[in-house]
């Protein structure tokens, strides 16, 4: 996995909430047994018309967003299916950072991203940034008012800086594990294999009652 | 302070705590299907790695398989290649496969419980978000991505951040023809499709205790549609009766079973256990639920009008307008005035034998409306056999329905069963996302009896007013 430290790029906006992974990469592209080739099919049903041409009405096809690599969206992005193909598609379509707002509903914090999507993203070097609704609204306004609006995202300091002419700085939270994995581009299987001894020890002492199909019954 | 069911399952699986605050968790059962596994097996080959515990890994083919008589001959070469890849991978890496043509083949979340692989107290994962289904047994079961599939194959563990807990209590007694599908749609309509994100739901209360295992599975199945990765129900006598039924080859037997049950009895949440959140829903007030939009939270009681874009709680005006435009619906319309083109009874939510019996109860001695296509797709080949033993296919066929072989079918059109653009479908599946059942298709999620009645009437009906059968 490519490490992520800092990224500067053009921001594109998609004014939708609850964008599910069926929209990010529709089912017909899940038949591939490869990890590559998904980029042009990201948002396929929205992106192209029935005769295969770019759909002019789809926001991300706006020529203003040519060369974009940061995507700002609304709440609950990546919900639904666990398909990692959604992350592969976004990454291969050139996105490096996705920004979504958390929001408050009845005193509870509703996260900006669905759980499985966020995990999958981290494992592929795609940074998910959660901001407040007001901050994301500011980004939408900045992008609407200025073609080619850019931002710099710095993971080490956990900051997004919108560049001129709409300068603005937002801080974001990220859990320690995801941050380290992204910064160092770590292979998490390698990481876990360092604990091989712990896993073996665990298996030796494991109560088979929990797992009646595992062999050593007489050890209980 | 007491412990929750979730804590009691989580804690014995902790291999170690990691420096970043996450936990390395041991995985007891790994279920695999053809769509989300090829790249994981490719990763194994690339690094020259093996599967750590192939005997804890089980696989089947469900998403791509055709459901018609000639299904062994998959015409789509890309689907065929994916199915073949799974066969080859299972053979090369020593994984048990219930493949196409096997008596035990079926939708992964239906065959796990059926074969006795799904048991209380276990950790179960699968590269599929509806793995939450297995939580109905008091297992901690959740969906994972393909990178995580590879991680589990190699290490039999996963690094996880501990989720928060959310108790949803279903109290009271539901009215006639109100099903667990209505319970869970009501819940999602109440808390929204992200309302459970970051949490493990525990369903409890007298209305849950009264449900069969199969009905419990339908609820846990849709936990993910509320954003939660997992939903759990404490094991009880209903659970043990299901597990000790005949024909569960992987369930413990004899003395091992007795010891297992003694252990399972310790799992329910303690009375003084504390949850991060709680919610109570009175099932006596739940009406039959129908979705009107493009996520499962966009749902109404069958006797309520489709909401106005400004009055749909929790959604922006743009969200609602997009959804209504896609669905071809006008605010204020009653769904009982909306006709359907296709009825799909199937999927890991509602394609178990009890679901088919419920549908048959409505269809018996009746005919589907002429303009409706009615598809009944059993969730597994064993469900199919059982239905045949009970004479259900005759009822379905004489009503004008198509009786199919096991697979995901029209839940997601990765196989030949798909909606055409603008076709409207009453579906017992779990997702009404745009294009899910076929590009441009319009999905309304309902219970099996609501679906069957829609097939007969040719439009949505309030099943509470259906004549007694
Ligand atoms: S039936 Fe539908 S939801 Fe269930 S596993 Fe198959 S595709 Fe997924």
C-alpha cells in the first residue's frame, strides 16, 4: 500500500447523503477477479447515460472538476455492501481523500462514513476525513464559488487547509491505528504476523466449548 | 457491573490488545463466497502464504449462480470465471466448498445456520455485510472487506476497535400479520440508515423471545441497514432447539453439546449490564412496513401517504426529491394505490422455509395478477427440498409463480434475474438502493406476506385486511 502523508489537490463536491457502495461501483463490475480496472466505472450508473456517454447532469462530470483528487460529500458515505471494490474504484479513479460530515441526530453523533467502507479505505491508502456539517458546508460553498478550489490535507498534523482564494483550516480526528497504517503504508498482515506467538498461545489455551468444531476437545 | 452479551462474546476472543488501542480478535468461523474472495486468494499466492485454519473456513457460491433449471451452465463468461475461481481456490487451499450442484449449496447466510456452523458465542466473519444475520444465535458476526478476508485467511484474527453497544427492546405483542421484517424496517425508519454506525445492536424484549430462529435471523440480517455491523440476540431454548434439530452436521453432539449449552446459558446480558444506548419499540403499534425511497430508512406504514419532501424526517429535500424521481412516485400517494410489475420472494433476509410457508398461506388457491411476474427463490437447496416435501411448489406454480433454485437471485442482479428499467418490484430482500435489482429498477421492501399479497392484487395491499385463510 502507498503511504499517505500529505496531499494537495482539487476538490470536487457530490451533494448527496447516504451514498451506498452499490452506487460507487455497481454489481456488474464485481464479477472481476482482479484488483484493477475499476476506476472508469466508479459511479457508473450516475456517470454515464444509457448509450455510454458521460451524463452531463451528474455533478462529478462537471468540467470544473477535471483533475480532482479530493471528494467532499454529505453524511453516511459508503453505506451498504461491504464490497472493497468501492474503495478500489475511487482510488483508481484518482481520489486520495474523501471528506464527509458527521451530524447530530437526537443528541447522538451519526458518523460521516459507514464502518466497513472506512476500514476498507484505510487498508488501501484512501484517507477518510470527518468534519462537522458546518465545515463541510463551507467547503461546498468555497468549491461552488471558485473553480479549481484546492486543499492540502496533512495527515501528521490532522489538518485540511483550503488554499487561496478561500483560505480556511479544519482539524480532524483519526484513530491512532488508522493514522499509523496510512502514514507508514503498512501491510497489516505483516503487522499481525509479528504476534504469531500470541496467536499460537491463544489457540493452545482456547476453550473448544466456544468453538466446538475446533479439534482439541479433551483440553477443556 | 454486569456484562452485555456482546462483552461476553468479545472478551474470550481477545488474543491481545494492540499498541494503537485496537484489539486482535480470534475468529471462529470464516465464511467465503465467490464475489469478495478472489483478490484475497490472489494475495495469498502472491506472498506464498497459506490458510492458517482451513478447517474453520467454509465456502459456497450464491451471488452469480443462475436460479433456473439449467443453472449448472453459467452463460455469462465473467460470472462463470468467478465461480470457477472459487472452486479452484478452495481446492488449492483446502477449504470446504458447498458448490453449485451440491445439496447444501445456498446463500451463505442461510447455509451457515442450517449446517450448524453458526453457534452462540462464536465470532463469525464473511466478506459480506449481511453476515450480521448470524448474530441471531448470540454470535458476534460481521461483514468485512476483501483485505480483511485475506487477513483472516492468513492469521485467523482481525484487529478491531471495540464497538459501542446499543440495546433495542421490542416490547408488547404485534398484531396479526406483523412480522420480524416489519420490526426491523420500523427500527431503521426510526433511527436512520446510519443510526447504528459504530455500534453492535442487541435485540431483546418479549416480542423477540416470542420469535422463531428464522424470524430472528431476518432482523439481525438487516442490522447493517441501520449502519450497525452486527446485531445480536441472546441464545435461549428456541436457539438450542434449532441447533439440536436433525441435519446440522457441524453442530456439537452428545456430551460436547451438553457442555456447549451449559456455556451458552451464561451468555445473555446480565440484568445490571449497561449499554451505551437504548431504545424501546412497542410492537403492538407496528403496521406493515413498505419502503418508498432508495434506502431502507425511507419507509412508511402501509396506510400512510408517501411523505412530502419537506416532511420526511432525517432527510434533506434534495435526498427525498432524488428518491421520488427515481422511484416514479408523487408525495401524498398511498402505496395501496401503486401497482407492481414484479414480486420477488427470496434473499438472505426472507427465503427460509418459514418465509415460504407464509407466502404459500397467501397464495394458496389464488392466482397472481396477470401483469405481475412472481419469482420464488429458496435461500438454499435444503430449503428447496423441504418446500418440495411440503408441497409448496405446487401452490406457487398454480398461482402462476416461478419456482427457482437457490441463490441470491434478484436481491442483486449479478445473475440473470434482474429488473428492467422502471419495473416496480415488491421484494422481500434488504436493499432498495438505486439499481440494486437491475439498472433503473424500483424496489419496495416488504415482508413475505405483503409481497405475496401484492402479487395477487397486482398492487400493494394492507395485509391486515387480507381475508383469513
Ligand atoms: S441474498 Fe442479497 S443481501 Fe443476501 S448475500 Fe445474497 S446478494 Fe447479499
